[in-house]
């Protein structure tokens, strides 16, 4: 997958968030440099070869120190080229030293205002910084409302690109735990908004990271570590290998007000194998990525050659290794692994992600079980889609005796 060759952009920009520079050198600095370099390398191969803007949607620093802001500024200065507008917003992590201190540092180091309304190639870009952690007070709400009115007065159907750090509550995946609702009543009056937000560290190749109801929302991922918004997994909300996280969005728009959004994995230097398409941002009836997707009949299934095995058997436990299931057009979200005794009773229930957030996701997964009593056990594995559909037939191991 790459840029749509049949789409003729007049605008291209990159969006990143949750980068988390530290005082000391770290992999996040390498990934940010790579994000900029890759955005240029991909753009310059195209007929429209410009990278018009880079938007950073908060938490570019871990705790907002002078060292972190200066290091981030150094990365921008050393890698951005003429013709690329860069806009940053601040959020909770930049405010660790206090909001007043953070805003003074930000203005002095980056020579930017914390809130921004830019017009780039005819498109309006509005970016707003949080206050009081990740909230939006009356002054912020008034500013947002005034700037949106200006954008719509210029063109009532052209997409408006809107940026704030926390998700809008009840929209993209991650917004249940990492969302705020202080702007919702304003934004929902403008269906032409295409909103970009971070905060959750949720993977952008989850199909739920785009959401359309009153307007369009997108999660922007992270260049630091993954966290997911589910609480039934054996390892908590941060999965094993969480640090293997570097994802960004590249966005294009054309002269007909159509938009294409390309999720990209910097770890493996690959586009994820799908493109999000918005042809009439102003028209909710045209939306493709609504909650209707939860009514999908698309379900996972295990291939005929898929196997589940019980290995590393000990006196009180073992490990279950199994092949990943399949699903048309998407990924598997997660698996339920049931350990069943000889009478058919479930004695253990473990849930793990498919590791879909890794572009090079593994072909097999494993999970260990301990503290089992003596007896005969079988493993049954069920695969689940993002839309809560479960495979009809589980994958079943051969029994073992402890």
C-alpha cells in the first residue's frame, strides 16, 4: 500500500503525537527524526512532491523541561525543509513544571503561540492547546468557537482540520479512558471538521481509530509506547513489546475537498494496508466509518491447517501456543483462551491481543498457565474481531495430563 496514484493532492501534511522526549537521549528522538525524513522521502517521490505541514498534537515532551523542549526544537530545525509549516500544541506532559512555566518556555523556544489558526493551500487548520492538564476552559471554548466561525465563513463545505491533544469522548478507540467532552457541543455543529487527537497511545491501525458521527475523528498514535483501552488482558493495558511503537498519519487533500489518510509504521517503514477516505466531510450521510460497523457480520476463522499445542508441561502448568486466526480485510483484535478440564468445565480464562498493532505481527501467539491442579486439560481458543464478532468454531488442542 502507498499513496493513491489516482488521487491528485494539492495539500499534504503529517501528524504525530505523544513523542515523549526525555532529558537524556532516547529512541524517541531517533523516531521523530525518522518521521520527518520519511515524510519528505515519501512525498518527494510523488507528482505532488511537497510536505506542506507537520502537526504535533501534544506530549512531545515527557515533563516539559527546558532540555526536552530544546532537544525537540533541535530535531525540527535540523530536519525540516523550507515550505513546511510546523505547528505544535501542548498538553499535560508539557505542563509538568506548571502551565505558566511551560507556556513561557514554549513561546521563547519555538516562537509560536499555543493556539493556532493557519490557512494552508486554501484549507483551514485550527490547533488548540489544553489548559489545567487536558481540559478546555471557557476562554479556550470561546476561541475555538470564534475560529471555527471564521473558517466556515470562508467556505461552508471545505474540510476543517482540527487538532487537540485529548480525544473527544465517545469517538475513537482510546477515548473512553483518555477523552474529554468540553469541546463536543461546539465541534458537533461542524460536520466538516476532521479532528486529530492523541493522549491514549492507542494504535492507529485499529479500525476504531477513525470514527464518524457528528464529525470525523482520528487518533494519532505514538512514537513512544503503546497503551490500549481494554482492561481484560492478562498483562494490563500496556502489552508486551509496547516500546515497539512508532506510528504516524500522512494526510492528503485535493482540489475537490476530498481527503485521504494513510497510517504509516515507522518501525518497519511500511504503510498499513488500507487508506481512509473522506469525500464529503461536510455530509454525515456520506460517512463510511460510523458505529454501523458494529453490526458487521465479518467474523474471524481459523484456517484448516491452524494448530493449538500445549507445550512446556510442568507439574502445575503449561504454555499454549497457537496459530493466528484470519479475517477478511481487517485484523483479529484479541483471543479468549479457555483451559477446560476433563468434565468440560472452564478452569482458566485468559485474554490476549493479537498484536495487530505491530506491522510485522507474529504468526503464532502463546500464553502460560500456572497453579493448575492435577488432571486432564484441553485448550480452546476463540478469536474476536474489533466489532465484537467471535469465530464460530474454536481452535482446540490435544489434551494433556498433569
